[in-house]
C-alpha cells in the first residue's frame, strides 16, 4: 500500500496532552495494545508509539481514520485547532539551523548528510518540483521523464507493521540511489528495507550507485537476493531493465 508523503506531513494542532490521552483512551475503550492498533490502522507500531508519547505530531489523515473507526472519539475534534503547513518541519529546522554556529558545508547539504537529529534542507529541485537530496536523484528523475516513464518520488509504502520510503517507484519496481560509501548503519537499513519490500510486496528492486562505489556495494549486498545493482552513470541500463519489466 502506497501513501503520499504529503499526507504524513500534514499534522494536526491539538491541545497539550490530548494526543496522548486519545491513545490511552483507545487502549481503555477498545482494549487495543499499540501493536493491535497498528494492525487496525495498517501502520507501523513504532509510529503509534511515537504518536502516543507525543514524540511526533499526529498526521491529519491518521486522526481522521481513528475517528472513523472509533466514533466515540469524535469529541477530540474539539481539541484540534487547525493543521500545520506541510513544510512546517523545514521551517522549524531552518530556524534552528540559523542559530547553529557549526553549519555544514554546501557540499554536505547537497549530499543530504545529517547533523545529529536535524534534517538538512534540500536544495536540489527535481523535474516535477520535488525537493531532492542531490543531483544524482535529479538526473535519474530527468532521465525517467525524458523517456516518458512515470515515477513517484519517495512514496510511503506500508509493509505490515512497518513502512519504507524508497527513492523512486515505477509501477512495481523500486529504484534506490545509494550514494554512501561505507557507513554500516546506512547499509544495514538498506538491507532491512529490501527484505521488507520483497517479503510483503515482492517489488523488483534496482540499486544505483556511483561507479567508484560499485565493487564495494556488490560485496556488501552479495547475499541479498532479488536485486539488480547498476552504476548510476549507466542510466541506459536502468531504462533497458524498466522496459523489460514493464
């Protein structure tokens, strides 16, 4: 199941502690644990945990779905005072970064590196107006459009109790542009993402990497089945595979 990232970005503005109280009352009234509620909403348990503890703001569409499933909770509409703009996190992050003394270099910003828990503002604009992490993603998107291939950038794909956000999806094919070299947590996350995508939806998966990283990535992912690894400079190979698949 694929959801637009924009739907996750539109958050409700709710009175203090009422978001926490909503989830506590669902547990009390419906007898649902966080795990069971996650299954009912077809969302990850970790997301439920973050919303219930108010560590994350509740998306508007999740709030509406809760009220639809549990009509008794409609009174919580009285505590909602609007929604945050979809780019609210970027606005907040920009204000925080403007106060930082140790700003990252422009090169780091383009590559999409993060400093602690602060997201780096994306400055690369894709062909459809998307804010992308780097020129590598932009080149892929431009080549897809040039060949009249429709894509979705950073879709939210629900996978059981979890979700994945790949770089691109074209029909039933996931395309990941992997620019990192040897950061172990990054590659561990890629492996988990691939495993979930294959388990729940059986997506075809293409990994694009810079030429200088190709041999290293082949070695890292040698035991991962059902994927194709390509050099990002060879986009013709990507197009040929997509034509075969579709």
